[in-house]
């Protein structure tokens, strides 16, 4: 066999000559240097800044935290502490509620120290608050445990704002308790003077029962008031330590706004009832005042329809102009001939609950009923209904091209109403929402040749 030259072997093995190979090695070395330089100045995973200290994996075993700048590392620590403070204080509040029930309510009931009516007057809706706290705390603790199990030591995946908004219906329960607090304390003072056995029981409990920490019953009865007023402060601490890019940032701000609005509403109701005490006051602005008014209107509407709060959804609410036409020829005459009055209107939908695990189901169930509540503007500090709610299952909603700034709602065999908003686009939005539930619930739609079907039918253009 002919011996092959060494140069031919080199070309056959590498496919490139010595010069290209040297250039490739130089370029690879430059690329590696660039990667090392970028790694030394890699951006922070939270804020994108490049002021990270140069650390190797050996120097810092927690690579995830090594990818953070000093500022974001400190912020994550503060956020974790704030989240744990929220959960731990909720657990402590729940323990105080348990003491109220097990160390005071049940022993006083078993001994016959007070009648059931007197117990109800002193302890108000304490059982409702206990149930709410247990459910709320269970979800919070599950989120904390799940985060730790998944290796999220900073609790960045825990969304307190979203959980709080899911349980926002606990706020009316706090309102019920707070508004009865003054009368509860007055009743307890009067009964303690009147009943010697009650006075002895309370004194012995405070001095000898170690679970009470030498606190009297009045101190424990203040726990719900202290808790509800502390929510805004706790949420503010979490917001301060949460970057605006975090998915829970918006929910945290909304939760804080909702609780502050409810506290303003409780203050207002307390003053109306002539009580001298109030909850801590908050900065008032137009947005807060509007939300307080909305809360009061929702309470009036719920009391009127008699639905459960957790099964009720407020689809739309706001001010509309309303007129009652004397005959059906108002369209030809024009809406200018109608006499409109301002009215507060709420569209309520009764939803069937899908899950019992939370107060507000994430997935709404089927619609059972829908009503339109008409409320007059405030007179003497109170809202008054114009009439009983309009059940959309008995109503027909239509519009006319000649009067596109209004829509008409006809209650079958009863009255007709014409509505409009100052903004034409919002008028159309109201119309579409009301018509949707009217069509979905209306029993008249089964009658194919009925007059309502003719009335709402729009002319079709033939080709």
C-alpha cells in the first residue's frame, strides 16, 4: 500500500487548514470571554438592574437569590416578612375568637347565666366571624405551605390580594359586628351590675383562667374591630414590598381600597345611629365617597330582593335617567317630549353557587334570576326605592333606530320605562346587558307567535 502523506491525513480528518482552525479557536475564546463578562454583570431578575455583586455558585449556594440585586433581595425579605405577619396575625385573631366562644359564650350558656337573647345581644354574630376566619386562614395557610413545598422560600407565588378579594364578602360581617358593638358593651355593663353570678364568673375567669392572659371579656370583644382596622396597614406593608410587575400588585391595591371604603361606610353608619365612637378615619376623596355610596345602595338592594350575598353578583350600577311614557307613540314624538328624572339603577344577578369551598366561587354558576333595582337619589340621608324590583324574566327590552340614545323596558301587562345615560355608549352597554338576561330568563320567548316577540323583532333587509 502507498503511504499517505501527513498533510493529506490532517485535511481528511479536520476538513480545515491550520489558519482557519486558529481563527476559529480565537473567535471561540472571545465568545467565552464575552459570556463570562455578561455573567459577571447579569441583570437582576426582579428589576433588571446590573449592579449585582460578582459571586460564584460556590460562594453563594442559593443561585436564585444570587440573581437578585441587593435592593430586590432586601425587598423580597421584607415582602416575605409582611406576608407571614398577615397570616400569623390572622391566626392570632382567630385564637381570640375561639376564646370568646369557648371560654365565655359556651360556659355562660351552659350555666344559664344569661338568656339566649342576652347572649345574642352581647356576642352578636361572633359565630359568623369564626367561620369566616377559619375558611380564610385555611386558604392562606395552604398557599404558604404550597409555596414552601415548591421551593419558593421567598413566598413570591403567594398572592394575598387575590385571596382577600375572593373573601371580600367577609367585610359585611365585620360591619354587622361593629355597628352592634356599642349596644353590646352597654348591655354587658348593665347585666354585670344586675347579676352577681355573672360578675363573679367574669372576675374569676380573668384572674384564674390562664388562657385569657388576664384580659377581660370587653378586651376580647374588641378583637374584630381591631382586626378589620388593621387590614389596610398590613396590606400597605405588602404593597410597599411588592414590585409593580408582580401579578398580585393590582389585587393588593384593590383589596386595600375595598377595605378602606367599607371602614368609611361603617363610620358613616355609626354616626347616623348616634354612636359616639367610630373606627379609625381614613383620607376622604371623591372615589372613596362614591364607593361608600355604592356599598349603601347594594345593601338596600340586597335587603329588598332577599337574596344571599354570596349568590348575588352586581353586574352594573350607576345613575340613569328614567321616564315613563304615557302611551306607545313616544318614539314618533321623540324622546325630547318625555320627562326624565335621575335614578340610581342596579342590575343584580342571582347565581347558583358551584363550590362551597369559598365565599365567592371563581366560576359562576347558572343564572337563577335577574332584577333591576330603581333607587331614588338620597333624601334626608337615606335611599328610597322607586318601586319593587323589575324582574327581567317578565320584561321585554327593545330599542328603536329613530331614538338610538334611549332604550325601552316593558314589564309584561304592567308598565313601560324609557332609560338613557348621559353617555350614549354607556346607554348601549346598559341595553345589551339588560337585554341579555331578559332573553335568557324570559318565559315569554317560548311563545313563538306572542306579541312580545313581534315587538322586539327588528326588520330584516332582503337581498
